[in-house]
């Protein structure tokens, strides 16, 4: 079974059609409590985990950057730690907001990250934590 964080999002909804996928809602795994995310992984014992959840309120992140950082960086770090301890694969979905936004082509994973706002900074922190 693959465990997916972010039940109400587009990625999780698409994956949930597969009988071997279990999606978790905010009620089942509160991203504002990173330890709860790690605990959910340990309880479910999946063969892999996908983090498709995030604080996506870009404007609100400007006013609440610390809260966005917990959801976008600390929770994924806890997920990655739990997966590493169980020796299972972990996929973390990020965003193009980690880049500066001045390009004229598709971004590549080796491009320099330079987020311009809180949302991008917290997502980048999540990438680095994972």
C-alpha cells in the first residue's frame, strides 16, 4: 500500500482511484503536528509514501510564515525521517515557487532556487529538509 498525504488535493484524488493507495486527510494526519505525520507512517507501514500535502495559501503564508514552515518543511522532514527509519521510498512534491520566476523556459531540477516569497521559501526549506 502507498500512503499519500493530502487527501483533498489533485494528486491524491487522482491516485486514490488505485485500491493500493490510502490517502490521509488533515484530520488523520495534521501537518501542523509533524510528529503526527511520522506516527501515521509508522502506524500504516506502507511500502512507500507520497507527500502531496502543503500549505498552499500563498498570500496567507506572507502573514503566517512560521505556520507555513511547519506544514511545508517540518512535516515533510518528519515524514522523510519516518520513511528512512522504515527503509521505504518517500516522494515529496514541491512547487515552481522555489525558483525566482524570471525564466523563459521550463525549470530544471538543477536550476538555482531563489524563492521570492514566504510560500516559496517554506517549500524550499521542505526540499532541503527532505
